[in-house]
């Protein structure tokens, strides 16, 4: 019996935001989409602010400097919305 290893690369390759969806493309070809409402800082930002993003955390995260928001591919893959503000 042979076991083939699945090759995954969860690093960010591209990020897009529409009026209601955050979409993150990964290096291995997968695409993650989530409701923008899950991330209030992004949802309340302008399209220009949402468009100004940077890859962070060695490729495993996204940072929006204008909105002070950081998301990890791990959290996005788990389907984790942003924590509620206290």
C-alpha cells in the first residue's frame, strides 16, 4: 500500500475584497472566501483601505496597515471570524 503525501502551501498569494466578501488565494491553488461582516475592521474600511494589504507572518498572514487588522491563513481555513470586541 502506498500513501501519497498531499502537498499544501498555506501561504498567501493574493487578497481581494468586495462589498461583502473577503477572498484569499493560497500558493497551493486553494481559495478561501468569508463574509466581510466577520471582520468588522475590514467591513468598516473603505475599498482603498481594504486594497492596501501586505503579506505578513512569513507568508501565513495578511496585514492591513490602514485598518490595523491582521488575519492568519490558519484562522481563515478554520472559518474563524474576528473576536467580538469587549
